[in-house]
């Protein structure tokens, strides 16, 4: 059952329409595909996973940090160029380029291939902490990210407590799963070698993300439907414009009314 199958009409969780909207339109559909696309989609996972795979492959064979880092960075640039040619969003491509570039610089400057993965690991750990803190503060990051996509913005914080609860659960899920991923990778970084770290990191790139997306979809599917605040604002604006037009017509009618004929002498 999706959130759109739950009792209560669209607009608000209790089925009432938004203020000034009359019969509010149906809220946006919450689908697993929509949630996945919000976090980069399949293409985003490829852009962030394949360069690391290339690095560990080249390093396993050649044991050359510079060659491995150059191959990974070159592939990342090609992936970004492909997005540019297809006129796709460059957000994930840029993040991939910067991540690989920082990793390559760290690895080459330190002479330790394990440092290629350190920036990404620190980013994951920091993101996990932010997810957990935002959930604790009742300002869950998943709601902040998905709210504009689902046209509800931040209305879930004050007008839709069921969705606040769902977003909080989803944010905790992301934080805990990313913390677990960090708990696996950092010991290998400290006590393992670069090849072990590389293969484990590649193996942990996509499955945790898919699990997070799946849990987010499950939590939102059981939550009340989103309040389409964008539709509410558009309806209120249309009502204001119609009121202005009505006043203009009334004023035009008064100006065009013939004056009473003067009395005959």
C-alpha cells in the first residue's frame, strides 16, 4: 500500500483540502524509483562506484599509485563529460570528480594507496553523524531533501506529524547504516592493506545505499500523503489575481455607468 492508498483525501492528512484551494490536487506519488532518483539513481551509483573499482583494479595489477589514481580520475572526467553531452544533471558528476581528485592527491602525496579512499570515508562518516543529529533535533535531513521534490517543502514539520515521524525513521536508518559502513571500513584502513580496503569499499558502495532507499520508501509509503503546498500557493495566487480582476471589472462598470440626465428647465 502506498501513501496514496490510505484513507483520507488529498491535500491534508485528514482529507481536507488546503486553504483556498477548493478540491486540492492529488499529492505527488511516492515511489521507490522517485526516492532512488532523488539520491542520484543508478547512474549516480555508477559514477561514484566505478572510479574506485578502477583504482583498486589497476593498483592490484600494477602497484602504481600514480597510474591507479590517474586512471580513476580520467574515468571520472569521462563520466562527467558524458553527462554534459547528454545534458544531464552534473551534481553527482561534480561530487564524483572532487571526491576522486581529493583521494588521488592524498594518495600520491602520502605515498599510501589507502589514502585514495580516505576522503570518501570521512565524508560518509560525517554524513552519518549529520543524519543522526538531524533526527535527534526533529529536523530530519531526509525530509529536507525530499520535501521540495514531493512539493511539500517543510510542511511536514508543523502540519503533517505522520510524515515527520516517517522522515525521522528514514533519517535514523540512513545514519545508522552509514555508521555501520564506517565501522567496517575504518578498521581495514588502519590495519589492512590498500587492496583489501579497495575491494571491501567497492563491495559496500551500492548495497547500503539500496537498503537506505528501500527503507525510506517503506517508511514514506506507510505515512500520510504529502501536503502539496506548491499547489496551495498557486491556488491562493490565482484567487488573488481573480479578485483583482473582479475589482477592475467593478471599477470599470462604475466608470462606464451613464450619469443621470439633468432635469429639464
